[in-house]
C-alpha cells in the first residue's frame, strides 16, 4: 500500500500536475487573446492591472511590461504613494521564488559542479528572505483591505500567498535538516521523472510534504490569481488602449459617488 501511494504521488502526480499547468495556462491565454481589449473589454494579467499611457508601439509596450515584471517599479509611482516597503517586499518575494526555482533545476543538471556548501548558503539565504517577504506581504494584505475604497482582498489572495509560504517553510526545514545523502537520492528521483522511469523518492517526510505541496500548487495555478506570471506577457498593453490608474480612480469616484 505504501509503495502504491508513493508511486502515485511522486511518479504519476508530477506528470498530471505538469499537464494541467501547461494546458490550463495555454487555455487561459487562448481565452485572453480572443477577449475584448481596451477600456470596454477585458483587462488581462493581475486584477485591475492598468498600463500608463504614451505607449504607442508594440516595442514600447513590451519594454514597459518587461520593466514592470522584473523591477515592479510602478509600486513606487505616485498612484501607490511611493510605498517603498511594499516594493521591497514584492521584489524580494518574487525574485526569491524565481531564484529558488532556478536552484532546484540543479537536480536535473548534476553535471554542474557546485559545492554543496555554496548551495546550502544560497538556498537558505534566499529561502529565508523569501519567507520574510511573504509573511510581510500576507500581514500587509490582512491589514490593507481596500485601495481607493475598493475591496482588494479575496480568499484566493490569502490561499495563494499562504500556500507559497508553506512551500518555502517546508523547503527551508528540509534544507536545514536533510542528511547529506538526500541530494543524490533526490537527483536520481528527478532524473527518473525526466526519463519516464520510476525511481523511489528519498524516504523523508519533509521531502514528501514539500514535493506534494508543489505538485498541488501547480494544479492550482491555472485556476487562480497565481496565473499572473503567465498572463503578464499577454497583457492588454500589447493590444488595447492604455489607461492611467489615476484616471481609473476618478472614474470609480464619479460612478460610485465617493
């Protein structure tokens, strides 16, 4: 029974999760590309995501999206009251996730000779910073319920960030307590997935929990706001008219009478 559960969760489920993630993202992108664009149509990407005016060409729109994706500089704009603490939290949280994913690719690239001590330092440092930033953003989200008197928090917001925090906590605990042999066992397991050949995962409860949390999160992504890493590149800035967030605020005030 134990072998059946392990086989299902750590050999079958990874493929199922990947298929749902890829197909779900492609399906959402297809819907976005065929949806209405501009002020009367659907805005893509993050909820209430707006792009400032003066971007008239495809190239300038792409530049703006890339700059926004990698620097989050719009948080420092006047519309966000130059919130440096939020900007730093968002920057550390997102870049921490990017780096942690990149570090895990080492499992599939054992030919890269990187000392375990260096990986330990990088992994724990980046993991700790990501965790701290995630907790800060979660607390901020609980405290800040509205922006421009518009309710901004929904259950999905709390679930998504809490789920990522749990994944990071499990990863840090695993990194700090794992025996030296775990990395080689995890590498064999990961390479077995690539070659479609079942290799038992490391017999470690934290490893089981960490991997399972990631697998289920992959299934969750296409159906939630966590889709935004994939939706940003197909932002309506590439297709529709652009609006300034200050204009959006004025329109909301006029419509609702605030």
